């Protein structure tokens, strides 16, 4: 694997064991640093380069590519040419510079959604960590201009939401303070780039979330149907430590384990033998037995969502097998959906069962390679394939490039889950130290700044490399309303964007729509066989021999 626990070149260290994404397998909100993503949220694009310039030389250690994974793909560089330069620019060297690479893109069918950089968040739903740090995630994403996804069950777990019994044209929900807070927080800074996406699962559908969102927000939101996710093969989970809350969730219709209504369970909780309860969602599609039945049910759901006013509809699917993958691409294409997010196995932003994450589902690179193959079959028939987003273990700029290239031309952006949450934690921890009265509200975890932070600075202006970029965007007076986590979010996004620009410029591609699968090669034969991306020594080998024999 590419990542070791410590990277001397960048001066970064993982607290835990690094996964394929470079993140620790267990990412903590109270972490004091300093993995690459954590440190990038402070120093930004500086972390693209080796440390201690003028005193060092540096060499790559990723020379052995073992197994089939995204780290076994490499990015092509070219010594000539320039493609996709913006109107008004020429192939003069003064114009062919990496800051001129255009990262803006869009997705959608009839109603396009513009985004500034090819990123979106993973689904941040009923997990308490999403609730605690939502302002950082939502405001950061809105300012950067990328889609942010509100995940499943937000209404159902909200103690203050009011859900009626009978379903009306407006749905069952009378009020949902937490869902409204999340949507309004994003929309406050929305300037036409990005979108807020609201996800539906079985319980959300029963509760009338779609009807509530349509009535209150209309087409300010994208509505998303959900077929599982990459982290788990069953419905979403959260853990609660209150018996009263567990009973509340049970009464709301959720599966709660162990059952809080049982006397023996209540007694065990009182004595301390049971300290928490797991709330589970239900499996979808249990009354469907064939692909044709799934299609019919899916098309009915899409038609209904359109009938209540949604012009933009997306689908999220997990790392199921090939049949489900084919169904998701085919049905989303036939239904003229706006986006399909395909989430590979690996990580979860919530309480995904650990050994399920370890053992179930199709690994990301295999799932994404087959997604391209299946999309190409539809395209060859003349169909306009649904725009796609790939998810599943991405954290760094090279991964963004590789995912977009692997799925080109269908993949318009990359979905990041755990990585893009890290700046929210970090910013809240710093703000809680510098403003102790806000600490509890911010869910800050630190009593003082650790050396990993204090070595950089002592106030937001010198801690966050992008502080003044954010200030320019919102104005000096508005900065008091911008959480530090949102500033950290912008700073990380700026590093990822700059890294993407540099990689694209080296590939001589100055706009995202110019990236193709030919911009990649495989580092081993096994990866080449599984992905269809040729081995390094096979790419352009024929052309090379023509040059030699000319």
C-alpha cells in the first residue's frame, strides 16, 4: 500500500493505521493531528510540497504497486500539447499554466447544477457527529460551491420534530427543526454553485420527508433516493445512551437493539450491564423479487417525486453486485435522473458494523471500473447516460483525478465522506479553545491548543491559510458568523483544487471535460486486467515504436 503511518516528506503522521484513502481507519473528532487531510485544513496548498525547502531533497516511496486498488493507478504526463483552454487563451506557455485549469463542472438532465470544484460531501444524516458539526460542513460546502448531502433519518431521530398519523398532500411532518436548520444553513450562503441534497430511506418515505421538503423549499433542494451505501449492507445505524431516547425511537417505528421495551433490558440498563442502544433503519425493496419489479417500483417513485414538484432527483447506491449496479445505471438513465452516486466499499460516516465494512461489498475500484463498462454499453445504444459521482475511500487530489478519469466521460465529480468532515472537527476544536464560552455549543474537544496547532499560529488569521480568501468572499463583518470549521473546509478544498489543477496541467488537460481514461495507466498487470486501464509499458507503445522506426 502507498501509505505508511508517518510521512517524513510532508511532516504528517496518522494517529491510527492508514487506510487506502490515507485516512486513519478510525477518524476521531478530538484528534490532535496530524494526517495529511488534517494538516491541509490548516496550511492548505502548502502541503502539496515537501517540507523544509532549501534543506532537503525528496523522493517518492510509491514504487511498488501491489494488488488492485486506486493507488495502483498512475496519472499520465505529456511533454507536448494543451487541451481545453478557456476561450481567450492560447497554447502560448504564458497561458498554459496550472492556475488557468478550469475545475468548474455541472451535472443534471434538464436542470443543470453548477459546481466550482468536482467534489460533493457524503450523506451526513442522523449521526450525532453530523448534527454537532453541521454548520461547518454546510457553510464550508456552500462557500466553496459544492453539493452537500443531508442523509437519512434526520427527521425521525429529532426529538422536536412533529409527525402526524395520517399522510396528506403535504405529508405527515408538521415541523422538523433539525432538517430545516440544516437546509437553511446551507442556503444562507448559496450563490448559485453547489446544491443541498436531501436523502430518503424507508422511514423518511413513510414520514413524508419528500412532501415536507417539496412544500417548504421546492426546487431549492435536490431529492435523493437511496439504495444502500458503501459502508454497510443494511439500513443506517446510530447509538444512543438514554433509555428514554431509545423508547422514543422505538415508538417512532425504528428497530432498536436491544429492545428497550423489554423489562429485562431496562433492568440491565439500570444496573449498567447495558450502556447503549443501537437504532437501525429498515431494508428497502423487501417486497420485490425481480429486476423488473425493482424497475417498476423505482419508476413509480421517480414519477411521484416529479408530481409533487421536484425537478432534480438523484440516486445513491452502495457496493452491491453487478446486477444491482447495472440496474442503478440503467434505471437512472431511463428515468432521466440528474445524478447517480456509486459508493464503493470501505468507510462509513456513521455507526457501520466493523466486520461488515471489512468483508461485504465490491471494492471501489472494481465497482467503478464496471460502472464505466456498463455506462458505455448504454451510450453505444445512443442513450444519454446519467451523470455519475464516484465515492468510496477518497481523500487526496490524485484520487479525485483518478476517479474522474476512470469513469470518464460519465463521472462528473467525486463524493468524499470522512475526509471532508475532518476540517469541521478541527475548526470546532480550535474555536472552542480560542472562545471558551462557545466550546460546548461548538462541540469543541480541546482544553488548549496542542503543539501541532500552536506551532502554526495562535489566532484564526495565522492558523488558516485561506482565512482572508473566505473574508474576501463574505466580507469582514460577516466573518463573525463563519465557523472556523467552515474556514478549515475552504482551506482543505483549496489544497485539493490546486493539486487537481497541477495534475491536470501536467496531463495537458485544462478543463475537466477533457479528462479521459487515456490519462491513466496501471502500475501492475492485475489492475490493468480488472479496470481496462492498460499497463504503463503498454500505453502508447505502438506510437513509440512508430517514432523509432520512422
